[in-house]
């Protein structure tokens, strides 16, 4: 059988399979993905563009225009893309871009059909999604800069190209993260007819010998093993079900990587408070990647906050982005708090009341975040011509606000429902999940940006401290209410 005949045979068999499953109209997945991208573009145009344009206008447009011509901006963009690519590669180990349903894997992928041909639709959907995301980001940034008068109109063209390139890099890293879970392809043995066959995946009944020919993404898809495809397909279904049901505990358990470090370390009893502190420290030692990422993100956010506090020439967007990243860094260090929230309703491990246990679990991440934010932020403020003493109270206040946000995020409970629909809507679940992040971003970013424009406003200082206290109180009150709700059940 020649290679061309094999490809034609695979296409015919796959077309017959799709016809049996979906009828003459074919699979509707392509139309669904295209419609989702269409809606996303509309939302970005209606909400993303006006908001980002307003933030750019409110900042220092002259300084921003000079920054666009600086090589440091290019370096910063490359670093951001590299960080996103690393995150995408790690995400591919949990849920990669090629995730076909389990029945398709068990009945089609395991056959002698070329594995690339069998999995190409799912690879195409994911590739379209990341490219569409990069395109939307490039168009949004370029159009906002042009609309604010910072850059000329032609900046939209390189923005589109750079967005597509960034999406391609992220998609490639995502695919590599999934494919590297499977063993490498074996070398292709010579064919008796003098022609090389095509690879249909792991050797099996009727499978042809592997081939090293073709683009690298085809080789990466062909490398995917049946066992890994089954695992990721089942895990993807459970993650989607957990998100739709608002059960974040099950989502975290599915997405968590197995602990392989520090298994020989043991926890010793040191009292009701110090034992929980030692437990959180042990958790960070067993998951050093999360600790390192959290510390690095917190340090970068603290530098941006200190720079914003040092000069009112820094665009206000920097303060809000720094607040968002600071929340993410704090969250990476707060796994112990989330695990404590997951055990809500069960007997306390060390006899601590729920509120005291939650506050205790904030000591380690909150202390690390406070020290790193104040030190790095004050250094940044001093080097950029500001005052470390003037920046210190606002950096401390940022940690206090984020502490309340961490409590709200960990003890969020179930998503809200209406009396007319017992199943929460997708929009409601998304808003419910993102609310702590939104509150932290708006409060911390707004306070830091506000004090740079009204440095003598006593009302702003009082309102900021009151907002910080309210966030902590709301978080502790949420802990108490969730504890009582589980007790009633």
C-alpha cells in the first residue's frame, strides 16, 4: 500500500466515522468554536477597547509613546510571552490541546488510522483558540494605543502579527507540555517495498511503522500515547464538570500534580498555632515550584507598585496590573489556606476553631508577601526618586487587602443560584469565581493610583484603610458563615 493510498484510506474511514456519529452535516464543533471566537471578539470590542483606551488616556501618554520606542519594551514583551509559554507548557501536562473524547480514543485512535489524522480536529480547535486569543490581544492593545493618540494607526498591523506570533508560541509550548508525557517515537524501520509508512501512534494491531517525516507538530501529535490520551480526556471531563458545578476542590484535585519532593519530611506537633504554620511551611517545601513562582510574581508586582508610588508619570494601568499579579503571587503561596477551606465541615485536625485556623493559615503567605512587597517596593520607590517612608503604608495596606481577598477566594462556597433556576449559569460561575480577584485589583490598584494623584488627600487615606479593614472583616465573616452552613447540613 503506498503512502498516498494510505492517507486516502484514512480520510475515507474517518469520514465514515464522523458521518455515523453526526450525520451528513458533520461535527458541529467547528461552528461552535468559531461562534465562541465571534462572541469573544464582540465582547473585546464593546468592553475591552473602551476600558483599556480610557486607562491609557488617563496615564502619561507622552512617556508611554517614548516607551514604545525603547528596546526595553521589546524585552519586556518577550519576557511576558516566555512566562506565558512556560505556564502553558505546565498546563499541557494537566490538560493539553489535543483532548479527544474517551470513546473516540478507545475506538478510533487505537485503530490503524494515522494518529495525526484521527486527532487533527482537536489540535485544530486548540490552535485556532490560541491564535484567536493572541490576535484579540494584539488588536486590543494596538487599537487602544491608536485610539488614545499614543501610536499611529499603522501600529495595529504589527500588533496583529505580534499577537499571532505570541499565540503560536504559547500553542507550541502547550502542545509540547502534553506530548512530552509520552515516550519518544521509535525510529522508523525500512519498508520492504522501499517506501516509508506513516505513523499511526503506538504499535498495535494493524498499525504501520512510525515515520519521522512531516512538520514537527504532526510528529508531536503522533507521539501522544493512548494511555495519556485517555487520562487527559477523563480528567478534562471531570474538570469541566467541577467548573460547571462550582466545585473548585475537585478541580484543584484534578489539576494538582503529584507531590514527589520532601516525602521523607514529617510534621511534628508544636501547639495549635505553630503546627499549622509548620504545616504550611512543609507544604511550600514539598511544592517548591509554586513557592518560587509566588515569590517571583510578588517581587515583580511589588516593584511595579513601588514605581507607581514613586512617580505620577507611571501609567495607571501599571498599578492595576501590578495589583492583579500581586493577587496571583499571594494565591500561589496560599495553598495551605485553600486546603483548610476544603476540609470545612469536618472535625478540626488540631482542634482550632474555623476562624482561628483560617487566620493562622494566613501567617506564612501573608508574612512572605508583606516582607517581599515592602522591601522590594520601598527599594523601587527610592531608586526612582520617591520616598520609602511614603510608600511603606500603602504597600502594607496592599497586603492587608489581599489577605481579605484570599479569605474570600478560599471560602467562596457554592456559586449563587436563582429561585427560577437551580443550576448556576456560566456567567454567574465566572463572575463568582473572579470576584475576589476583581475586588483586590480594583482596591489595591485604585488606592495606589489615587495617592499618586492626590498625595495630600486625608479622605483617601481614611477610605483606603477602611476598605482594607472591611476586606479582612468580610473574609473572616465568610469563614464563619461557611462553617455554620456546613454545620447546619
